[in-house]
């Protein structure tokens, strides 16, 4: 009986050491994380370079509501449709008249308002009405089609190279990155909130410090 009790006590101690000795934080591949929240730097870099997300790091803002959606959506952000292939002749004429364009000199970009609303909710955690700079200020909105229109020129995509990331227990990743291909190479610091669907953007600011 004593042997069995001794064995049980040893097993119990091993379980306790394993459970109690586990560290809440882990560092892997340059990313400081909390267990079950590991997101590799290359995964974040791929996310930021995706045209659907790249517009959120193409400008600086200290809070989500201060972002300029015109820059975010300029390349479609994964929800826009370029060109007039699926437009009726009436829609083409309505857009030209409303926007004050004489012709479609570049492929126009069309975004359905509900798609923009869903994007803002998913990527910024806000409603469209909470964004301070209104999209209507720079894009043509036509209520008849419940859509926004803009003339598209050169791409404004920026090549992001992630340098360092840190994770805190609130689910926020602080990501330092560079834009090496810019005319003047710059360094930025974007804060991302981990969600079930990916990330929400909290801020993106220019930095000059060596480390986060």
C-alpha cells in the first residue's frame, strides 16, 4: 500500500511541475507570443503585403477612426471591381455625369457600400459612420446603385518587410516594418489586434527608434 501511495504522490508532483512550470510567454522565430497565439513574422508580413490589407499600412494614423478610406480602398482592398464590363450603359452615363468625367480614361473602380461597411467592421472594428474622413469627400457615391466610384491610376501598394514583432496578453501585435523600396526608405510601427478572422488595425505610425 505504501508503495502505491508513494507512486501516486510522485505522479502528482510530475503533473504539477509540468502544469505549473509552463511559461505563459514563448518566443519563436523572432515573435514574442503567448501560448496558443503564435503568429509567425512571415505570416504577418504576407498579411500586410496582401492587396486586401496593404492599404491599411499605406498611411499613418493614431486610431482606426482617423484612417483615410480613400487610400485604403484605392486598390480595391479585395472588394472592389475594376472596369465597366458588367455595367449597363445607363450606369456608365450616370457615373460620368455624377463624377463630372468626360470619359473613362482609366479603369474606374466600383465598391458596393455594404461591402465597404463590412470591410470597415472586419478590419477596423468600427461602423462606416464612425470614420471621421468620409469617403464621399473624395469618391463619387450614387445612391441609385448604392456604390462608390473612383478613377484608378497607378497602384499605391507598398512593399512591407517585417523587422520585429511583439505580442501582449491583450491580443495586440506591435509590428515594426520597413518599406525598403520607397524613394526614401521608411520605418513604421503598426498595431494589430488578433481576431478570429485575422487582424484588426489599431494604428500605423512612422518611427525612428531602433527597437519597439
